[in-house]
């Protein structure tokens, strides 16, 4: 096989292994993502797992970085959306997203290298979320010392994750009221006019 063909085949196998790992983590939990199970789902020999990734930690880190960049791209979209708060709410109430986040947190508790990577990713997410909330509050002339954007972003996204995590085990008490409260909060702060266009708070 020509070198270019080998490179394409190599990339395909590596990507399939990463996709399989993420799928298993989301569907069955990180503990199910063994080299044998990942290879089986990816449709390759199990020896290829360690050909592309010296250790399972290397595989997990690669998946975290790749999926993290996709998640960050979704978060950045909130900054250009007409309704940033709603975008953040929808992202964080996406059960697939929150389920994977929970698995990464669980894995990070057992593997320090994953914890270090997850911290970097989480900080970038928090920065984007805070920037989106800051933009909305400033557009409405809200006193940011009274309502710190980072606190408001944590409350908004944290509420979303609580709903997802509790729903996963059948706990729904108070969820309807919380959703209604958040929906009213979001509706109260639309971003009809951006700060740069309105010439300051009204």
C-alpha cells in the first residue's frame, strides 16, 4: 500500500477507536471502555489500541481533548447567538453531554492525568459561559457587582446538570418548578441588542 494510503488507513483506525471509546463511555460508563471492548466496537484488532495509544490513559486523553474541542465550539456559539442564556441552558440539559461529563469526572477521580486535562477543559468552558452571561447582563444594565457573571453562569449551568443527573436515576422532584424558574429568568434577559450596538446601558 502506498504511504499516503497507509496514512489514511491509520487515521481512520485511530479515529474509530476514539469514537468507540466515547460511545462506550456515554452508553455504558468509563469502566466498560476496555481495550478489548473498544477494539471490538471500532472493528479492529485489540492490538491496534496499543499501537496508536501506548496506554489506555493516552486513549482517554485523546478522546477528552477531541470531544472537548467539539464541546467548546458549541459553547462559543452561545456568544454569537441571539439568546446566549438559552443556548447555554440547552447545551447543559443535553443528557448525552451531561452523561459524558459525569463519566469524565468519575474517571478523573481515579486517574490524575485525566483530572489535569479535565481541569483545563472545565476552566475554558467556565470562561466561555461567564463571557456569555456577562454580555447579556451588561446589555440589560445589570450591576455586575451585585450579580457576578461567574456566579450566575454557575447557577444556570449547575441547575441544568442537576436536572440531568437526578433524572438519570428517576429523581424529578422540583424539576418542573426549576425549569419554569429558569425559563422565566432566560425570557427576562433576551439579547435583542448587543452592548456594542446600543451605546451603553439604557
